[in-house]
C-alpha cells in the first residue's frame, strides 16, 4: 500500500497497532532498487509484523545526494517498493531526515543498515522514549546504487 499522505499512513499504522501488530519502520532513497535493498527490507520485515518504508521525496534526495539524483521518480520508487512482499506500507517524506514521520507514526521498531550505529540513527531517541527498540542490520558490501550508476556511466 502506498499512503497518499501522512494522515493516511498514521491511520493505517494505528489500525495495525490496535490489532496487536508490531510495526517496523525504515527509510531511505531506494533509488535503483538492487539486491542489497531487497535483502535489507526482508530482514527489516522479520523484526516485526508490518514494515513501513518511508521514502525520501525527489527534492529530499536531491538535497542529500546532489542534483543528478534521484534517477527514478518518487512515484516510480514507491511503486517498486510497494511491489515487494516485505513492504506493507510506503509513505513519502519531503524532509532531509525522517524524524517528523517517525514522531507521527511512532513505530515499535526502528531499523537502519549497518552503515549506522544506534547513536547515529535519526529518530532512535523518539522510538526508545516511547518504549520501542532500535535495530541495525549488517551492511552488505558491494551492493550500492552509486556502484550501479558508476557501472552504467562506464558503458
């Protein structure tokens, strides 16, 4: 499911919580989805019952990664993520960090990749202060969108 807005995402998350579901949250740009993304999202989903994936908007990606990015539009990236079995809800955010959407949704588990440590994960304080937990999934080297882009440029 792709949420049309944050209110819709919050309603869905609240409904899941009321039915006793454990909500896992992660976020990212997910530009040119690759095996590393798929494996990461599968592992994130295993940390609970429902996986909410917050997707950086096009303008957010540009501010983080430069004017040449994203390669794929936020709409395309959202549809691709939504097609994954592991992803239950996609919500787009326009800020540089996911702090506001994390505060809005208050997931039970916040998950990030191994290029982070618990003390560097944005929103970790929000989640733990509300009784949740923070998990880091080990980073797999050799899997990156930047690496794919570099290979394409060399063609």
